[in-house]
């Protein structure tokens, strides 16, 4: 089973593919269409240790030299110094305007590699090989690239269209549990803002072993998410309006990540808590969301942070510092109803504090559940 999407952007269209064991054929087709005697590969160090030989040999089988740069694990690689190091590697090893850069890894490697491709020689061809669930359903689609600055996350970057995205679920076999959770939260986000059926499909995550035996369901689910994201970014590539819906739960999540530190709270945990808070805030500002479709996924999440370590004032302060804030009051993606996202500015801070209390009680409940 395999799905293929043509995604339009201001600078041309690109193809995104998802399937099992599609990497070899897809790379063959990409390099047949645009032959190259040399390609560059930026590859996450974990992915390199599990799949490096396979990826490099597959690229070499298209009769090209492969120059490989390993990207150390962690957010630290999405930095100005590592962007310079990777760019230097390309420039010192003969990159030309038509030399493709293949980028294999999760969100960090993808964002960094995309920015290297966008900036080297004012732009070279980019092929994303997302190897995490999050990268497959979210970060590899839509052309956002960038690195962090010491004043904040993702503050330096560019919109840059990839040539192709190849999402092969064979790479998910070695994915650690926290990475499945990171992907799941983004998948549930698509359920909340766009497609109720995703909540049913995502029940495969409630089973002990997600990938084995569920390949087709997983591929279909990833494809649904890519389709939703593609529809949104085609209508609003540069986030003038509806692309912001993809940030459902993320205003709360970014504040949690900032307050707790990225090691104490994963992105997926923060986004799940953020969606619970956003659902509560939706109801406090006039919506009537009955049955919380996120409920059945609660047992999948466990947290290393306790409610006692957090306070609503400080978390709200972090929200104010968000780079996407365009006015004095904080603007949220809320739900008029499930699958009906809306952008709302909330002026009454007490409502925001109450939404934080939903997060605190979830942390308490989950702690009790695991004692
Ligand atoms: N991850 C949100 C976006 O790509 O806009």
C-alpha cells in the first residue's frame, strides 16, 4: 500500500509519498528524473546507526557519490553553529546549485537540513526522508525550515519547498516510545481540527505493539494527516490565517516546554496537555464540546513533571513571549466544535488560568494512576 500526493506551493509543486518499503523505488525515480553524480546526505545519528548502511547503499545504487554528514541527536543541532558546520561541509565538498541534499531524520534534522538547503548557494534541491512519525505527519510537509537562536526556538528560518518527501514506515521499526507519542499527539490534533475518524483510526496506538500488524492502518492514518496538512498549507502557505489551526494545543504546549525544559516534557506530552487545555478554554469562551475525543488516549501519557512544579502565572507569561503573538492579548486556536477550529483572542486571564488548571489536574490524575 502506498499513497502519493502532489502538494502545491508558491514556488512549484512537490510530491509526498507514504508507504512501506518504498524508499528504494522512490529514490530511484527521484534520481532518474534529475540525475546527479553526487548527492549529500544529512542524517540523524540514531537513524544512521540503525539504517545508515541501507540508506547510503540505496543512494549509491543510483550511481552517485554520497557525501554523508551525521547530525548529533537533540535540539542542540538546530543551532547557528551546527548550521554553519553543515553548510561548510557542503561547500568544501563541491556542492553545486543542482546537487540534491537528502535529509534523513526527525523534526530537528528536517528543520536544520531544510534550512541548509534553503541557504546554501541560495537554494539547492531538497529531499526529506522523515524517519519519525511526527516528521512524517507534520514537519516534513509544508516547507517550514529553521534553526533555534539563543533568544528562542525556530527564530531563524525560511519557507523552503522540498523537491520530494519520502515517508517509508520501515524506518519506524526502530522508533523509541516517546517518539511514537510525539507523533500521536500531532495525529490527534488533526482529529480535533479536521477529521473525527482519525480518533478511531488512532486506536491502534492503544495496542501493545503499534507498528507490527498495523502497517496498512498506519499508512492510511499518516496519509490522512498529510492530506489534511497539504490542504491547509496549499491554502495558506505563509501562515496568514488558517495554517495557524495546525497550532491547536501548541500555545499551551510551548509554554509547558519552556517552563519544564525539553528534557522533562516531550513535545508530544506538552501538545496533548495543551489540547486538553485548549478544549477547556473553548468551552469557557462559549463552545459546547461534549464528549472529549481525546479522553481515551489519556492512559498512553505519563509525565515526569508534577502539578506542584508549575504555576499558571509563569506559564501564561511564557505564552506572551511566543513569537507568533501579534497583539497584546494572547491568541489561541480553539474549537467552536470538534473539527471546527477558530482563532480567538482571550483577554480575560482568569479563563487562561482555569485552562491551566485542567493541565494541573491531568498531571495529578496521571500521577495517581501510576502510583
Ligand atoms: N507544524 C505547524 C506548521 O507546519 O505550520
